[in-house]
C-alpha cells in the first residue's frame, strides 16, 4: 500500500512538473539593433535572454528574432565596441524590442604567455587562414561578376549650437522636424543632404586587369547636385571594393593593414572569443582584434572564420566587422566602419565573395562651431558568376550608364531593389527635396558652388569668379579678370569660353577666346581652338610637366614682382585634337603659333645674319604627345571627362615638338624630345612614394626662352614642381635628365614615440636631382652685351656635376601645415647660393 501511494505521489509530481514546464506560455521577441549616434543598423550583435544560454545574433540589417518557454525577464544586447544594454521582457507574450547601442572604446584583454603556457589560441587559427589565403583571395579568379544594389546617404551630424543658429540651418531643421529624423535615445538631430540608389552589373577580369560597371538605373536626390550623370558614376559598386585578403586596403587615400595580412602578428592583438560559433548553420571561429599601437593605420573589430573541418571552405573569411577610430593618424575623420558579409559564390573553388557591405564614415568638425558629416553606404550583391571573362573590348569603359538610367521609374525600383526602403529612407527623399527648395539653402548652395568650382551658373552661361579674378603685381597693378563658359544647357557637344582682363597700371586689355568640341564620347575624342593675348612668365612656359591644371597655383603666379620673373607679352593661336586609341592610351596633336615680346633685358643674334640683334620673335610648332596611363578610371559629365581615381602604375608621357621655320612668319626651325615617367605607389607600413623622372633633348639652335629653363624657387613657400634651393633662371639646358622624389613615412616614426604620437605629425623625405648641359651654339646665341656695350643678363648651363638637393620634413602640423628642411649639396661656390633653407606650405590631407 505504501509502495502504491509512493508511486502515485511520484507520478503526480512528474506530471505536475511536466505540466509546469510545457504549460508555460511561449515568449517571442523580435526587433532591430541600431547605432544610437548614427541610426545605422548593427549586424552580428549578440542577443541573449539574461540568465540563459538561449540567444541569437542580428542579421546584416540588424534584425533578430528568438523565443523561449523558459522563465525570463530581460533581454541583453552586446557587441564589441558598444555598451551592453538590457531591456525588460514580458513573460509569455509576443513583443518587439529595439535596441540603440552607444559606441564605447574597448580594449582587448592582453594574452600573457609564460614558459610552459599554451600560446594564444587565436594564432593557430590565423596560421590556418594564412595557409588558405591564396585559395580564397577572389582577386586570383580569372573573372567574376555580379548584380549590385547600392544605397548612399550623406547627412550633417554633430550640429553645434553656433552652427544651429545660422538661418539656413534653422530653416532646414524646422522643415524636417515633423519627420522625426532624430536618431538615438538623446534625440540628436541629423540633417540629410544626399540620398541615392543604384542598380548595376559589376565585372572584373584578372589578366590583363580590367573592371567595368554598367549602371541600369539610378536615382539621386541631393542638395547642390546639378549633374546626376557624374554623381551616378561614383556612387555605384566600382568605388566600394574592399578585399580583406589583400595585405593593404586603400581607404581615404591611406593604406590600412588587413587583420589577415601576411604580417598579422606584428600589427594586431587577437582574442578567440568563441571556437564553436554558428553562422547560417555553419560552424566557425569568432576572433576579436585590435591594433598593437592605437595610432597605426589598422583596424579594430571582429571576424568570423570558417571551422578548420568545414567541408567546402576551411579557414575562409565568412564575416567581418572593422572600425577605424580617431586614435588613428587621420585628419578630420572620427570613425570609419566597414561591415562585410560573404556568400559562397562557387562551391567548386570554395570562393566567397562579398554579398553585403555597409560602410560608415563619420567626418568630424573641421571647425569647432561647424557640423560634422556622416556618410553611410550599403550594398547588396547577388547572381555571382566566376571564371567567365569577357573579351577585352567589353571592358573599354570603366563606368557606363544605360540610356534611361536617370529616368524615374517607381515600378522598376519596387521590382529590382534587393532590400526595400525603410520608412526613414523613404522620408529622406522627401526631406531633401523640401530642404533644397528653401530660399536660404539655395543661396548657400550657389555660394558653395562658386567657391568650389569657381563658376556661378546663370542659365546656359557659367560666370567665372574664382582665384584668378583679382591679382596685384608690379606690371599691371590691380588686375581684374572675368571669365565666361557655356555649359551643357546650351550644348552637349560644344563649349565656348572666353576671358577678359584689365590692369590699372599698364592700362592694357588682355583677353582669350576659344571653343572645345566633343566629337565622340566613346572613345573620348575632342578638338578645340584658343586665341590668347596676355602676359606670361618665362619659367612657366618651359616644356616641363608642371601641373597647369592647378588653378590656384597658376592664379598666384600673377601676384608680386613679375619683373623679376622675366615676363613677356604673347599673342598665340593654338589648335588641338585629342583622342583615345585605347583605354589609358591618349594621343594629342597641337599646333601653336606665338608672337613673343620680352619685357625684360633680352637680345639674341639673328640666325641668318650675325650682325643683327633681335628681341621679338615668332614661333610656329607642331606637338605630338602620347600619354599611357593604364589603370586610371574616368567619369564623364555632360561635357567633360574627369579622372576618378589615380593609378598606382607608372604614367608614361612621350612628347615631340617640331618647330616650323618660315611658316606663318616663324623665325626658327627646331626639334624637341621629351619622355616622362611619373608614379605614386604604397609601400605598406613604410608609407607612400612618388617620383617623376624626365629626359629632355633639344637638338636645334634657338634662343634660351625656347630651351629648358629649369624652375627655381626663391620664395619661402615649398613648390613640389620646382628645385627649391635653385635660384630663378640659374640653369638652362638643351639636354637634361631630372628626378623629383618624395616619400611620405606617414606616422611610421612619430607613432612610436609616446609624447609625439598625440600630435599626429608625419615625416617625409625629398630629393631633387638635375643633370643637364647647354651647348656652346645655344650658349653664345645670347650675347653678353648689347652692341652699345650695355651688359645683358644671361643664363648658364650646368657643368659635369649634377644639381642635387635633399630634404626632410614634417607635415600635418595643426592638420594643414608642412615644413621642409632642404640641403643643397652641389654648385655651392657662388656667394648668392644658399646651402640650407626652410620652406613652408599648406595642404589638405586626411
């Protein structure tokens, strides 16, 4: 009886316990995790019912969903780089709980290895990644392609109180107040200024390396955006490629070392957080990492590596989330964040390609009373195809647009978007349209456009009001200049341009007029003509490779004492034709007839009669130029072609100039040959190197204004195109070889000095070498004195020794200032020669 009673009681307890367990109502929770400061979704966040092992991680859009029958009262969200946050849960109910996590600086725990201890367990996994790295690096594929959907948003953030008081900002904030665009728990406002979407096909071929993007459809809404075709070409997939299998990633013009680079152990600290994590049903390792030195150009973050026993892709990179914060040696940038989710593109090779990318760049205030800029980009890729290269002709254009790419089509977007727009994103389109139509905003946009581009659009005419509008010099006095160009509203084929200038001292009108005509956009082909009557300076017209497209530099050459720079008045007629033979291979033919009237002491012996001295002369010449720049990418505006990004491959320029004697009154026949190689390339942790090497040869007898007048620099300002310790007109050559070299060490040295690293100074080294000679026939063509015995200033050639100057410097002082210390090593006998100089310059570098 007792046994029966005990058995009945035991069954009752079991049944009661089971009823209590399985009778408990199910608790279902879903939600989204976002960044409290930016409002951006945070993928890979750990979501866990507190006090249990029941959890999940957010997907790439920051969403999560989980459920349990266990008794729970709160939900915890945690992720590297963010504060842990817990929220209450209602037991037994279905509910939505969203998290806004706040960023916080994190430091990985140091792994101390003592004799007899095991090594850092993450290292074994990293060695496995290194062993398989070449296999998974998708750059090694013969070719690959995919369809890409890209969103890009720009917004003003960190709006200061002073900046908020500006009328234009007040109007804009009031206009969007009803839309509730504040992000985060603190109601911090952001002001959207740009939003775009793009659907495109991206193609890559390895050998020879070629890239192409075909944009099917794009829609752009932005304050101050006038040329949608240009913007559309730079917001697609082409300019958002980040391959962490490469040792170095180029970001904001800097090279950052990958956490899975060959030299991983020398740059990063690693911690294995979980050795049996699950990612889409695939077992993987989760490893956190951070730079060994905070100022290094390296990442902090977390990555997921496929398990060593994975049947398809052991040790493959499956996901990665990295950040660059303001401790890195960068200017103005508070934070860069890159999140990447990979997808298996080809099971035969085990290759994974980026399926989803999210990039965030937070640019801090340039001035304390301004606002910051927040840039957010999201891309989704699908329909991968690997190892099926197209013919080379297919890749001729880097970025092309479908004919109807800019035409609105709501149905198309509803059907082809990879991800639907959120409510806030839909509101953003409306908000930007509202803001850009505010009168105050229109005025500010016009002013900004004028300051940046130097022109104000007035219908079909662009009015030039830029750095060349006003100058003051001893030759002209106050110089006023006005420039006019037509724009694409008048014609997409022809661009008319003209300028007029007047000086208050010389009381002389100067002007230029001309046109450019676009024959073809594929290949890019154009021709043009310009007539000019204006002053020029001898050193600026030598056949060197000075960047004359630098409008600011050329404008400042009009200031100061022009009489010391051997000015002349010129009347020239110039016609040109230019076309692309192949991508990166440009041909240019130019004809120039020029009348030169020197405004300095100058005479030369007439070539046909030694008894005659002359000052003025006329030249007619043909120039043939070939430029080889493989790897450069271009974008096309309505009537211009621009370089979108510069190649790290050598750029070769070959030039031949033929002077035509007795053609249209010309006084000389001559030949000039030139070759130049210019290259900028990264050296990883050692920094970046730029060099320019030039060879020149003039085989004919001509006066020295037609020879190579090497550019000296007697100012206190550093000039990258000059020999900075050479005097003006110190050397002239008819055959020469020149080398200009600059190496930027970035923060390689100062980042390792505790008291210096906070300054974020960067070191550099320079060297300029010139070897030239001047033939006796050309040397004596300019006599030492006039016929009446008055001495004439002359020029000198070089001896057997090359001219050499070397320097070292510090840049990024107060983020803008560069100081160079330069030593002149040769030609030191002249008392006027300076052996050492300090020169300053200002520059804008991230």
